[in-house]
């Protein structure tokens, strides 16, 4: 893992990576728990606003990091048309590096989403033991949905080899965050707790499936590009 | 001449639609510089990509440094490869290429790379704090950068795809010196395989030559042997049909004709008003390639 972090360093500054992957989620976790502890007696709506704001921050962070890592790290080895730079093919380490960077990218994102979500859940429970946890589940659901959609679209971008569509998807990615209004519209009481729990687990599974499928596709793509291509090229 | 192979290929085959690269046997001698020559589309890049391990979708077997395969430990580290396109991705800059090469190859020397970039006078706008991407570089500077990444490594075999094509005459001359020094300092253990269209410019660096046409090898051998194998035939007026049959290629002009023939057939020209000359590599290659070429003089 540390070797892969060293590889990241080459394309994105150490500070940016540290902020993106470690400082930001850690700060969210600490801030949420602290605010929840000191804001135990605030009214429910104020507390909901705080949690929602943090959920949006985490969602934006997760989605932006997906796109950033795509451009700076994944993109460091693959061109816009997803061709592997020849220099990487002339090294025995090249393909292994592409795979390890992508794996580390997925693993770190999912891990840090879990940390941030745990922060929201803990904050929700501390803040309002009766309603807070349920509301925190709604927020986590929202974060996971944003991450899932962004991951799905980024993987599509990586595979479709169309820069215009990729740019559109990246540019309008922020639109995914509008459903946040639902958190305020829907009172948490209308849905039983087990549905929230089920939905969160379902979302995590879907997220893992999307990213694993992406990895498998990448693997297949590398094989196609390296071992089986050239049907129409010399 | 006794030599061992640095690369041995058997039944290398790759099809693209109507094109077929078919090389039943390939020997690249160790300790020498080998030039791969052929028309555009002859399959030179495909063959070099297969030999460089860039593509693996071919049939056949390729061995390196004896009986080692490309994925055997340390083999890729010993090979320096430069391609013609897609070698670097267009959005990379010089700093990233330096870092990336250091990550990809254990034998990459960063300081040596810097020194080579300086001595090759590579456009320094791709380095430093506000480094531009390599897509902004001219073809010549891009090739120099590719060569710098390869020369900054300790290798025993260089596979270079048209290294001289985008270079100016001065740099081409320097490249010749670099390649000669590379071979000389290797004490018979370093080898080079390069493709080129600039046969005359690269003749001084060429010990062994492979001539390709339409995916097949037309001729291969040491330059000294090849030069002894062929002769230039010159004569006044128009070449007779009988004469044409004995020659590999003939070109007629205002003041007579010139063609190429096998040196072993010179006795059959006895009694004809012709003269013989020793050919240079360029003329041999042109004559060999003309046999099957679809090129013809357009009406201007």
C-alpha cells in the first residue's frame, strides 16, 4: 500500500493526496462527533441541518476524489482514449502498477466513506438517540448513492473512450447532489429502521459490485489491448 | 561469421485483415547493430513491437539473450525500447516522465537522464515548475526525450523504431555516434535493433541488415556479406530484355540504365557493354524493395 502511495505522489502533490484521502474524512469525523456532543440539546431541525451539510461535504468529497483520481492517477497511465502508454508496457512493473493504483483507489475511497459514514452515525446517535441514528442512515444512504453513481459514470467514461461524453459527465456530476432535498422532505419516521439498514447494506454491496466490475473490465481491457488487439491496427 | 543471437524468433505470425506478418526464422546477432528496412506498411513496427514485448497477440516464439522469454525475470529491464507513437501519453510532462521512468525501471538513473536531456538540448519547457505537456514538443524533441529515457538506463539491447526519422542532420549524426559508442562499450554484449528509412545516414551504424517487404523478410545478413552478394550494373542506351531477366531491378534514364544483379551472375554478362560497381546499402535496399513495390511514377 505504501509503495502505491509513493506512486500517487508522482502525479498529485503529497499534500493534496493527504488532504483528499486522510485529513478531510478525519476532520469530518472529529467535527461531527464534537458538534454532536456539544449540540446534544439543540432542536432536531438544527441538528438535521448540520448532519445534512456534512453529508453533502462527504458526498462532494467522495465524488470529486473519484474524478480527481481518475484524471491524475488512472489517467496518468491511460490516455483519454484509454490506450496504455507504451513505456508502461515496456516495463514488467507497468501493468501491475495500473492495477494496484486502481485497486488502492477503490479501496481507499470505500474505506474513507465508511469512516465518514461512521462519524455521521455516531454523531446522529449522540445528538439525538431517538431520531438521530435513523436520520444519519438517510444521510449515509445519500453519500453512498452519490459515490455509487459517480463511480458508475467514471467507469463508463474510462471504457467508452469518448472524451466529450466524459467531459459532460464530469461537468454535470454536481447534479447528483440535488436529491439531497429528499432528506428534508421525507420524514425519517415513514420508513422503518430495517429498510434504512437494508438500503445502506444494499448500497454498499452495489458500490463494491460496480467498482469490482470496473476492475474486471479494466483487466479485460488490458488483456484486449495488450494481448488481443490489433485487428485493425498495425 | 560466428555469432550468438540476442533475439531468436521462430514462426512469428500476425494477421491484420489482408496484411500478414510472417517471419519463419529471425536471428538478431549479439554485439552488433541491426537495421530493419522496408517500405511503409511492410510490418517493421509490428515486428519491433512484438520483439519489444509491446504486443503479445502474435503467434510464434521469441527468445532473448539465449533461451529467455520476455516475461522472465530481468529480461525487460535489459531491453530499452522506443516507439513512434503512444510511447508517452500526450498529457505527461517531462517531470512526470522522469518520475515514471524511475518507478517503472530499477535501472533508471535520474541524474544521468538530466545530463542526457541537457546534452541533447531537449526543449526544457517540459521540465520545471511550469512544465508543459509533451504534446507541445516537436517530433524531433519528442524522439530525443524517448531516447534520453532509454539511454539513462543500463541495458543490453536497444529496440528503436525509426529513431532517426524526426531528427535534424546534426542530431542524426550524434545519434550515430551514440549508437556506435553504445555497441563499442558493450564489449560484444550490447546489441541494437532499429528500423529506419534513412539508410544512407544510418549505414555507418549498421552491421547487420534485415530487408522486409509486405510482412516478409526479403534479405538478411551482415552488411559486408550483402555488399559482396550484389553488384550494380551500368550500361549505355536501353537495357535489353535478356539483360533485364538477369537483373534484380533496372532503372532506365537519358544516359543509359542502372540496375542491380547478383554478384554470382556477373559471368553471364560477359560480352555485353556494361560496367560493374560495388553498391552501397541504400542502392541494395532500393533494388530489393523495387521488385514487388506498387509504387510508380505519377503523371505530373
